[in-house]
C-alpha cells in the first residue's frame, strides 16, 4: 500500500493580488509581473513519477540539490477583464525543449482553473478549465512562438463553453539559463469568470522541464491533480 502524499494533508489558500494600475493585458512583456506577485509553493524537490519527462530526467534530478523555489517562479494577478500569470524557469544548463510533432515531450506549463472554486465534487464542472502552455514551439525555420491548448478534463461532469485560445495574449523570452513566459486569459474566454460576484478561484499548475523534471503547486502523482478540482488550491482575489 502506497503512503499518502504529504501535500494531501493540507488544503491551501493563497491571496491573488490585482494587477498593477499600468498593467496592459494586450501588450505583455515576457516578465509581465514582478516578484511581489509570486505564489509560494513547496520548496522541497519532488519529481513527478508519472511525468512524460520523468524517464530522461530522473538521474539528473536525483543529483540536483536546488529547490523548486530557486528554479521556478510562478506569478499570478487578476483584473476584472481576466487573469494574468508569469512563469520563469531559471538555472537550466540546457535550452528549453520544443518539438512541434511531439508536444507531449516539450517543456510546458499546465494550468488548471476553476472560476468558481467549487470544492463540492471531485469531478470537474463547467467552470473548470485545463490548459497546456508551450513557451516555444517552432512554426517555421528560425521562427517560434508560444502556443496554448485547451484540454478536456477526464471524467468531467460538464465542460465549459468553447475556449478560443487565440484570444490569449502570450509572450516568451528565451534566456541562457531558461525562459520567461507571460499570458493573459481574457475573462470572456473563461466560463464563470466574474471577479465582482465571485472573489475566489481554484487554481493548480504543473511545470514540466526536460532537465529538472516536474514541479507542482501542491499535488501530482499518484493523485489525479489535473482532473480533480477538489485538489486545486484556492485563491482569494484581493
């Protein structure tokens, strides 16, 4: 019998601050939010054993002594018009991976979102969304850009309205030791998003990295963290 993951003993709630007054969601720099918007998360190193990148990163990760917090920074902010986040990966010795024909093996950020933070069921409602973000995907020789995909949630009771990911604003900057990636998700693309009526959301992220493995806000394997909204930490919009 496997042991209960340590994070399962806690239900986390964070504060989500409003974006700066001068924040322009339609013209994002790659590092759109400063460090004051960082979301604290587990600092101990845990590689997700069911990660699609796990097999080739396990040995290198086992030798790595750096913590999650020193390698990865996730920043989140809200606006009445939608949600914005910035992800920064640093300390890499290898370039971020991109493979247009094998996105399952590319470096990526998975974002799970419940616009109403309903914790009454372990199955996703129509307010639940799952997205995959790829900071760099080659679309032509010597040309790459960020890519977003909406992904269905397993065993969902209902699905949100069709999400037009082409409305997302995304920017990325490749750096010698990693990358910075920012995205703005307009509220009209997110079923149920209403910051005036509902000041709480459920949110979870998992970052897959070919060099260091997988980072999760709280839960990952063997728990069904991507498909069970009751496992997603709560964020109060302040």
